[in-house]
């Protein structure tokens, strides 16, 4: 039971730290205001209203009894009350006395007035508190007519209630506003740290990151900055080492080419030449893999325009496209371009036609690249995305390469915060599904 209730409360609570902190600060203030308001309303306002109403009804009852006694001229009694008690009293003779009283049970003033009048004038009173803004209209039945009495509402309702409501609401709103300002300042460094971590996770270059906020947040930011710099240095050293090794190997390969040109045995020279060309292709893929590790600024690109720009160098009969609108996305253009070229080349190497189409979802842009080749066994989907992995069957047979094409594409997409998945295409070949966040 408590576990289910706990889960329900977690679902109802906001997810962001700012709003959770605001609830922690604002809830006690609101509860305190409600408690003070209820205590004031019950202990002071209602009691004062009851006392004032009882006093007014007593005055009206006194007027009624003196008027009924007949010892003093009736007109004189009415003039005395009109002049001294802030009443407007008239006797309406031979007029119909209303029987229906407009009831407002939610109004404390009406309830209190009804209760006091009922005890003083059972079934012989009528009043209206809504027809006039500042005045109460009261009728008391007398003989063949009724006494018509007008008196101000402030005789039965204390005016301090509105002032109290204003003073209890305004400071509360002011305190909540101050809390919002302070909480914004406290949560901003955490938001900045989260954005920097997200950018770094996507492989974007962070130009400047300044830790700020409380000591604990600053410490976390400093540690993140140190980690970011260490990882950046490590990636740079790895790329430079791989690039340096690849460049150094070109020199002996060039000497081997020159020596092959002097060999008279053409069969042997051709076999050795093929091996050297394969080694050069391997070196080119190593260099491309190392170039992918270098930082590049992001920019807003129309994905459809980028794909059209790429396929211009291919035979248009071999590639078909289907685009959904013109989708903009923030990306590193050269990296994404290299990724798409790798995938298109891969599809044309093993198939005759490639189909490219895009789709837009709520959070992602999806690019599908289908070919009509022999495909890849489902059990190999995860393996072919690993660096230097080659399969010997189907698509891997009699094809040159070192197994870095899909790995480079996967690395580029993951550095953008997306992912690559493989599945069977509609033409029983391979489908590469690329998902990129907005």
C-alpha cells in the first residue's frame, strides 16, 4: 500500500529541481497563511460578526417593541431612529409582506443575520443583502403592513476582513517571489553543468565553462571540468598516435612500390602490388577514423539538403530518396557527411540500389538507408558495429576493407547523442536506421 502511494506521489511531483525546491519553500508559507486565515476567520471575524449582528437585531427589536407599545407617537419614534442610529425606517401600510427570503447559505453574514432575526421575530421577517452594494434591506411584519428598514452592512460585518486578507496575501506572494529569485540563482549552475555535460557527451566543443554557485556545486563543476580535459587529452593523443603511425607507414610502402617497378617477374610483382594497395586502403581507413576524433563546431543544417548534396556524385539511377518536409537539425556537418557517405558506399558495394528516406518524430529525426544486397545475419548486427570486425560470409566475401566503415558511422552518430540500429530492408538487404535528436 505504502509502496503504491509512494510511486503515485513521485509521479505527481514535478521532475525538475527548481519546481521541487519551490514546493518545499512555498508549501509551509501557504499552509501557514491558511491556518492563520482560518483561525482569524473563526475566532475573530465570525465572533465579531455574531456580536455586531446580535446588537443590531436588539436595536431593531427595541424599535419594534417601542413602536408596538404606542406610548410615544410612532412618527417621532421613526425620526429618532433615523437621526440617531444610522437607520432609514419607514412603515409600509397595507402592502404585501414577502414570504420568500433569498438564501445565501455560504455567506457568514446572511447566516448570522438569519439566526438572530429568527430568534427575535419568528416567521415575521424578510431581508436582502444582495440588491444593494453597501446596504441591507430588512422588513419586519407589523399589523397590516411592515416596517421597512435600511442600514449599512458595516453594522453587521467588520471591515477589517478585507484589510486582513490583503495583508496576509501580499507578504506571502512577496516571500514566494523572493524564493523564486533565489532558487533560480541556486539551480542555474546545476542547469549549466548539465548542459555542459550533455554537450561533451555528444562530442561538441565546449568553448568556455565557468563553475559557479554553492561550494558543493562548484566542486562538482571543477571535477567535471578536470575529467573533461583529461578525456580530451586522451582522445587527442590516441588520434595523433593513430594518425602518426599511419603516416609513418606510407614511407616504406612508397619504397616498396618503387622496388616493385624494378622486378622483372610480373606475376610476383602483381601479387605484391595488390597486397600493398590493400595496406594503403587500410591506412586510409585508419586516417579517416583518426580524423573523426577531431573536434568540429556544430551548425544548423537542413538534413534533406545535405543528403542531396552527397548523392550528386553518385549515379542518380542507383539512389532514390523520400524526404519528409525539410528538417533542420544541429550537427557537425563534415562528420555527418562522412557518416552518410560511408553508409551509402557500403550499400552500393554490396547491392545495386540504395533507398534513403527521412522521418520526423516528436524528439528525433530518423534516417533510413536501405540496400538490396545480401544483408547481414541478425546475430552479427552488434558485431559489425565494432572496430576492425569483418564477417567472412555474405556481405564480407571478396570485399576489401578493415571493418571500420560502420564503426566510424556508429561513432559519429553516438557522438551526436543518437544511435544506429540494423535490420532487414524491404528488399531483403540491410537497413541502417539512424536516430538523431533535435
